[in-house]
């Protein structure tokens, strides 16, 4: 069993009053995920960078860890308890 950590950025765009997720982007480092999310948050409604650790062989993942939040985000990502 091998454990890996994935670093992801995710942007959100407005469609009417709804926020819609753009495709996730994978990164090699947490800094790259954060830098991308910062840039996306300037151009999109909002963006988030996060890491997730787990074993992809058995599709077993821990809860994501938020690295960056910017702009308008879905309610489940707006909390300050991250």
C-alpha cells in the first residue's frame, strides 16, 4: 500500500446565481497549487487549493486540507474552521 499526497486547485465560475466548479488541476507541489488558485481567484468567481492524502490503489482518501481560499466559494468551503 502506497500513500500519496495530491495537490489540487479548483476554480468556480458563476452561471446565473449558481457557482459551478471548473475541472480540477493537479500540481506537483503545494506552492504550485496555491499560486494557481490565487491567479484563478482573480479571473473567476473564486478558487481553492487543497491537498488530499491517501492510497489511490484502493481509492481510500483522508479529508482534504485547505491550503488557500479566495473569492466566492460554495457554502461548504466558506467556513473559517479549515
